[in-house]
């Protein structure tokens, strides 16, 4: 089936639209946009810049995707935005293409939900199955890992990382990394209050592994053990055989502690990569 384009839409003839794409009224699609099969633009959607979009995505009214980065250093280079498959962008969501820094690309993976008025700044990287609730603001270079949830009106500092299956409570200011499986709350500076038991169970993580993550939380954030002490205690108890989830958590904390201001991503500031080396995902 050929793309279905409303006569009230403005689609540049150089844009690449795959089969079964729907473009509703009052949408605008720029010349360097590629859209994969089955993606829907409901109405009043703007897709611009060098933007590649995968299959079966849905954009609700007044989303602006691929706009210029809000960065004074940006000088017009053809930086990119790459979006995967089966993502949902609700009303008023904005996603900026990258600035001329790091890998020159903003990326969003698969099966993510960005709720109304969420903002994804330049050079961010969102994994798969993540949720940004209404009004979430991501600063530049933020990484949101798989299955993470950032609750409404939270603000994530540039270069911060929210780990796999982490949960950030509503209204948080997030100036530091949030490790995998942790639950953070607090409006000023979030505290790692407990672990995301509900999310881990839904993901099918075993009760034994959840118990180990609880022990790691207690040792690191309540007993304030050093990472080396925590590792050594687990090595003694587990005879060196760590489940993947525990390894992921401890390695994340190690990188965080090696960074600055509680953000492992600060190490990327001075490690730019040429735009031609950045991965390019083509729309199907």
C-alpha cells in the first residue's frame, strides 16, 4: 500500500516514505526525512532535519521531531536523529537532532512511550521500552537505558544516565546517574530509596536475583560500603558467580564513581566522534 498523505499536509518530494505511512492534515515533512512502514502522523506533526524513523511509530498532534538543537555552538551541520520501531510520541513532544558533539546523533530505540510535552534534547540516547511521563525534560547527552521510567515533570541533568529498570519518581531533579534497578525520589536531589521490585518482577527477574539486588542496595546506600567492599562480600558469598543483573549494577556504579559530579557520562565530554563514524539506521 502506498503512503496515504492528506491533501492538507506539506510533504517535501525528496522525503522518503515507505509503504503504509499515514500523514494527516497540517503535517510538515522535510526533505531529509525517512519514514518506515506503518508509521502514522496524526495531524499538526513536524518532522524535519536529517531524521530517520523506523516502522510502526505513532506521532500525535503538535509533536516537533528533528528540530535544531538548542545549543549556541550549533552551526548548521547535518547532524541526525535516528528513531527505531513501535514508539509512541504523545501531544507536544519535542525531540531535537544532535549538536556537533559526541557522535553527532540523537537516538531513540524501540517500543518507547514519550507522554505529552516531554522533551528530548540534543545527543540524547534512549534505549528500548522506556517511558518518559508527561512533562519530563532531558538535558543534552542524557542516556535513558532499557525499561527505565522517568515520572512526570522530572528534569534530568545533561550527561546523566538513568539505568536499566530504574524508576524516577515524579517531580524529581536528577543531577546524577540513577543506577539500574533503583528507585529514586526527592524534589531537590533524588535519594536512592529502594529498588524497583515491581519492575523487576514484571520483567521476569527471579526472586533470588531480586534478593541480591536488595542486598546490594542496602550495602551501598544504607551501610555505605565502598564498591570494593561490596564486591568482595558478594564474591565470598557467591563464590565469584555473579548473575548478570548484579554485574550490571556494580559495573554501572563503578563507572559512575569514575566520572564527575556523580555522572559517568561526563567522560564523553572530550571524546567527540566524527559524524561519518556514527551508526546509521535506515528506515525499512
